[in-house]
C-alpha cells in the first residue's frame, strides 16, 4: 500500500509497499483508499509543504487493476469513477505536486503522473504509455479531458491513438514531462523543485488550480455509464 516519507517540508508519497521493490502499484480499490488516506495526512499538516509522488523499482504504476476488474465487471463504471477521484484531487491539491516517474507509467498510471503540476522522469529507464488503443479500451470522458488539457495536443493525439511508448528523452521532447534525470537522481531533482514551491501551499493555490483545470475537473466528475463509455 502507498506510504509517506518526508524531506524537510516536502512529503514523498511512495505508491508501492514499503520495503518492497518492483510492485506494479495497480489501482486496486484498497490502493485507491490508501492513497487518499495518505493525501489526507499530507493535507492535515500545517505550514509550508509540497508533494512528490514516486515509487521504487521498475514501475511507477502499471495502472488499472485488471485482475480486480475481470472479477468485478459489473462494477467497472463505479470503479473508474473512483479512479477519477485521485486525478481530481491531485489537480486541485492545495500545494505544489511533482511526479518523480522512476519507472514504467502505463494507462491509468500515466494519467496519475499527468495529474501532477510538474512531471520529472528518469532518463534511462521506464516508459510513459497509454496502451488503451491496443487493448480496444476507450477512454472515459474524464480521462480524455485530463489528457487533452494537460498534454500538448499533438502529444495527446500520438499517445492516445498509437499507444507509443515514450522513453524519458522522447517524453521531454513531446512536452509530456518537464525534466529528465539520470538514474535515482529523478527523485532528488523532483524534491528540489518541490522544495522551492512549499511557500505557495494553501487555499489560494487550490483555487487557482481549480480555475486552471476547470474543464478537466468537470469532466472527471461526470458519472461513467453506458451512455459515455462502451467497448468498441
């Protein structure tokens, strides 16, 4: 389950199990609840603060929990709406957020990275990939809006319609990430960026973000049902 660490005023949210490497960090309902609980803890802290999200090993997060989905197909719409709550919360989080993408970020996991204010990616390992087109899976209304408002238009088109796997340098060139770093330096670089922004924390920042991301937040609040989500 996700857990927290801290470097000064910067909270570091690790997406996997403490002490374990190479967890896929998929979005099981319990994982979603644990992520919200960690974010609750961060928000409860008073004073300057910022958030960095990362993981350990080869995966940042591999996205939706397909094992759970196949066992609970009747609950898919509600599950996707619950996934949306993570994106919405990060988009309007009342402090600076930086994703330190140290490994693969696929599908919903790539969208998690995209929900942060800033995205740093390891230069020498890991792919940013939206494989939905190859899986014959549509994007929800909210996911489509998130990607189309947070990524450069042509980057969104290529990522969403081809399933291309972007390595760090290609993701930087496409505008998908803001910076790349070698090896484990991606976390240190993200923490440095976040530390410079801790003083912006507060309700005013959250309000500014809600204004910036108004359209994406409205789309993410759209209830997923047969009228707007169906497999081709």
